[in-house]
């Protein structure tokens, strides 16, 4: 089992910045992918960004150039730096951990990000 603890959400004005953090603990296999998804009211959960243990990252088109994902493998922590935030970025953001050994998916509890116009 893997437990994920997120932090860093909140209320920010249009154009502002926030940094999300997520720390994994438990049975962590070295070959894994960590990432962030988000879900806005009435919409499906969508991938925001992901990053492998080797540092290969991918982003949703809607956040490219504004968001940056990074990770500290020694701390089992993934970060999402969000700049130039827009009202359409408002959502609950969920941390995700994918274990490639057993192909298990784990989710954090979610953190609310609200961008006011």
C-alpha cells in the first residue's frame, strides 16, 4: 500500500501562482510514475501532468508553458508549480502514484485550487 499526502492548494487571483506538493509513503517501488490530475465540478477527472522516476514528464496541452512538475526521489515527493493561473484551472487536484510492478494506482485525498477572476 502507498499513502499520499497533498498540500498547497488554496485561493489565488487570476495570474497568480501556487505550488502543490505530494509525499508518498508505504511500499514504494522504485519504478513508478507520479502525477497530478484535476476534476472540476461536472467534469471528468483529467491528467494535468505526470513524471517518471527518471524525470520524464508530460503535460496536458491546457497547462503547457504554465505548469511545471518535478520530483524529489529521495523524499518520494512530487511538486506542481502552477503559474499564470486562470479561472478554468479551478478544480480539486489529486496526486497520483502508479506502481509499475503491480500496476496499482493510488490517489491522494485531493486539494482544492480556486482561481478568482
